[in-house]
C-alpha cells in the first residue's frame, strides 16, 4: 500500500456545520479575518473594545443601521501584540469594562511565531473564542516578513493559523498595515492594500479597512470608519462601522455612504464620506415624489439606488431626513412626502418612514 496516496473526501461524507458568526456580518468563527490600515488610526483601540466585550458577552454596534446591536459570545480572548506592552493594553481593556480574567497575553519577549508549537500550545491552554494578532509582520518570522508580497511567502505562514482557527472554532482577527503605495491613494481595489498582495487577502474570509475621516477643510477628525473590503459569507453589503477616539473609545453608528477606497484616495482632503452623495439621493427622492404623487416604496428605493449608485441604507436615511411618510395599502407600501398626497383613513401609516 502506498502511504503517500491521497484518499478523496467525498462530499456526502462531509459533516454539516452551520456558519458561526462571531460578530454578525463582520467576523466569523473558525476562520481568518483581517483588519488593515495605517499606524495610528485606531485598529488596536477597536480590537481592545471587541476583546473587552467578548470577555463579558457584551454588545457592540451592528452593521445594519445606527440602531442595530450585535451581542458577542462570552469567552476567553488571546491577544498577541508585537506593538503594545501588556500594561498599555490592560489600561484600554479596563476602560471598556473588560473581565481581565478572560483575556490572556503572551509573556513579553516570548511572542510565538505562526505555525510554532508554542502558539498551538497557547490555543490549547486558553481555548479562545477570539484571537487577535497585532500586527501580522511580528508573527511570521523575519524572512517571511521581508517577502510578504510573494504569493508563496504570504500564504505559507498563514495556513497554520487557519488550521488553528478551524480546529478550535476561534475567530482569528489579524491586524495588518497597508502598503505606502495604497496609503498614498494609489492602491486600487482595497482588498489588495495589505502589504501590497492580493494573495494575503485571498486567505481571509472577511477583510476590513479602517481609516480616519476628515473634517471640513481636510483636518483629521476623531471619527474612524471600518469599511468592508471583502466578505465571503455576509448575506448583504454591511455599512461602514463608525467610532470615535476622543478621551477613549465610543461607538457612533454606521454610514452606508463610505467605502474602503474612500478612506485612502489621492487627496487627503477628500478622505472620508463622498461629497454630496446623500444630497444627490435626496434630490432624486424629491424629484420622484414631487407633486404629492405616492410611489411604491420598493420601486422608489430601487430607482434611487440605480440613479445614484448608492446603498439602500442611504435611501432609508435620506427619506428619514426628508420626512417621507409611508403607508400600507393592501399588501404594498407607498411613500409620499409629508404634507403632500392623500392617505386614506383605513391605510396603515408609518411616519416618518423607517
């Protein structure tokens, strides 16, 4: 018998395993997830918030709208940082109400390399529901870090980490720096920002880009956006998650107008929300509902999205700001501008549309 012979795995024999979201539509358990951005924009602060809430089974901002919340599973967290000392991370975790008995670091000076027996032993001891790698370059060895743009060098150090994630059903979130080329606004599609290689993005099931927004005039603000660059499993296109770093961490809400590519375009003064997008959406809604003529709500949304190339959440927000009323007639919902059109007494009314 040939011991090197590969025995096929028939699809009929593969056990059923439902998709297990750690952070719904953001991070998935049993797989690799990534966050990329430039130093100082808040990646570590965000992961301290998520680690803290994991330790207590807490609530974080959901991706559907500003009122959406997501409950994280309560469990142990393995936080591996090559940048920040445990004392500094502890300060942030305490500020976010963490249960410190559920969060573990590697001893200083003993960071385990990806694929090492030491890292596998840590997973076995801690059994983490969440593992944070901050940042990737510290954990792949010097030779691999210098060659991360080569396909084979990019994937080889990550494959053992993927194996650990699946073995322990852990949500592994890897923090990465983006290339200088991408940070200067020349990176094209955001899934290729990570150290300049699409090969790295390929192994992640979710990949998010984090960046700082700007105030009028191009001045950097305290507001950050986490935008989807790649998501293999989400059933819809999640909105950008917004948080603020001003005397600590604070969730702000979501914004469907911001994309990952908007965070790093060629002009730093243009970083952030595309100028005029929501105003364009409002103009189309006003035009379509002009004269008080009701319009089927679903048709209105589809039409405005097609005309302005916007996300449906942007239409919903714009209708709220315009005071659009909706009413149900039979099985169909209609939209009409407040104070215009006729709503019969028997119609079900929702004011403003939500």
